[in-house]
């Protein structure tokens, strides 16, 4: 591994980047830790430009040989308020103390940038070999319940499973959830997990009761697997299609667009879909994400709309109606709907034929 051109006896690659190397996978997040104060260390690096410093967390961003590098000081963390952000302490602690604050053994590996030696205090290498997810201590989920969703993410990405004790700790926590937690952090993990577009992940999320982290509601797995629809139609916001199916996600800090997707999905339920015209008018202008969510209610209607109806558009305009002698009025919307009904029956209609249909309507 030679990701940075920076070597020091106290400098280590840490976490996912080491794990991914052992799994022979490309790593997207490269975490580098300095045993000591990284900010002071950065000031001693020849030709390094310090771009950003975060003093409370002991982190620094430098630019060296055209490359931006984030370096974190080793640190300890405590959770005086369970489920919320930890309190950082003892910046510059030992490497072992820094490692033991992490989530799973597979993410608790360090590799020296100087010698290439891998440091494994928790048995992470063996757990990678046996495809096992194991927390580092029994209060891990109590301190940070988002680790349960993170474990789900890793199980999908790598095909790993919780060991028996970690699964028991998860089940115990899910039977007695502390809802005073950071939902911003929970949402971040949900986004990363369900943007993987895995129905298997959603099955485990529901069947193991992980969804109850969001709210104490009852929910059963839909019969319709929407993974293939997402793959085929390529919506932009994947995660909300899964999580938005839950009856209550009001605890999550949703954007206006995400909230609209969920609201539009619920508004579609119960609407009449007895004709192509009704289907078209119900779905027209609705987010693709909401429509795919509705497939869990009526998959045939959704596929029919997306495959056969959604790209049908009438060409006739208000200007065309004026040219055939119809003054602007509320009648326009009635005429357009009438033309649309005919075009849904015969999508090959030309604009000239649409105009004749409008005349016929009058």
C-alpha cells in the first residue's frame, strides 16, 4: 500500500483502508492517524501546506506534492450521553487506545506507513478471514446505536455476519431502544446502507427489527422486491425508497425533497387507477422515487406507467387553441385532458390530429 508519499514511525493507515487491502478491494476512504498530536506533526513536514485545522478533534488537512491529506491525532472518546456524539479526550494517546474506540474488529487494524507492519490488537485479521463482524466491547451499541446499521452495511458489502455474541448484543439493544439519539448520524448510516440498493439488506433491516431504531412502529416486509425496479429505472435518491416505506420516519432530518417523496407516495395510495388516463394523471409530476415505492402496493400499475405511459405527451398548446378560435379559459384544461385521453389510446397521433380532436371536443 503506497497511498501517500509520507513516512514516519508514528504514522499509520487505519480502519477501512487496511481492511480493504486485506480484502483486495479498492478503498474510497483513506484514514491516516498519527500517534501523538497530528497538528504539531504537520507543522514539521517539509513543503506541506496546512489547509485546515480542527483543534478539538486533533485533525489537520495538508497539501503535499499536489495531494490533499487528512491526518488525525490518536484520541480517546467517551459517551456521557449515550447515542449522541462522543466527547473527545486525551489527544495523542497510544495507538491501542485509539483503536479500541472503534466499531468492529475488522475496522480496528493499523498499518505502519514506514514499515508496512499491520497492527492487530483485536483479532480483526482472523475475523476478516472468517467473514465475521464483532464489536470491541459490550456497550458498543449502547454508546452508538448507529453501529447496528453500519454492521448491516458491512454485511451487505462484504458478505460478513455478526458473531453470536454481537448478534445477541444487537437483539438486546433493539428490545430496549434509547430513542434519545442522534438521528442525523442514524440517517447518514441509512443513506450509505440503502444506497447500495440491496433487497437483502432491507429484508434483514425489517426481519431483525433494525427498523425500530427510527421509531417504535410495527412494519412487515412488503411482498414486492423493488431492487430490480430501482436498477432498471435509476432514480436519484435510492435510500428513501426503502426507508420511506416505514409508517413513521418523522424522527429523521429529511430534506424538503425527501419529505415530498414520502408524502407523494402516501398520497398515491387509495387513488383510483381504473384507466390509463387516471394512472397518468395520478403519476404525472410525481417523483420517480415515489412511484417506485408505490410498486409495493401495485407493481403492475407502476410498470405499466413507467414502460408504456410516462413518455406520452400531447403537443397541442394554448396558442394552437387560440389559432382555431378558442379564447383562453378554464375550458383549456378540459380540452387538453380530452386530447390526452385519445393520445393514451393512440400514442402515434400527430399534432395535426390532436388539433382535429380538440375541434371535435367543442
